[in-house]
């Protein structure tokens, strides 16, 4: 999966765990998200939760 998406195995494992550094959530780029959707054969909206928080308030 990582290889097909153009990611290192380490980076992909961090995304699977949901963190980029211990205690910090993962924040993949749009390019990474699109690569993953292409490998999985799904759409970008399939990766984004329907109840995503409003980030404008931060």
C-alpha cells in the first residue's frame, strides 16, 4: 500500500496510527490523500468523515 501510494512504510504506518509524532495527530497533504484514494479505488469523500469539525473556529 505504502509503495503503491508513493509513501515510505514508516510514514504510512504513522498515518495508520493517526499520528505524525507521538502525541500529535497526523496531517497528510492533499497529494497523499489523493494517492491513497487512487490505490484504494475510492473517492476522496470516502476518506473524509461526514461530521468533520469546522476548522475555521480554530
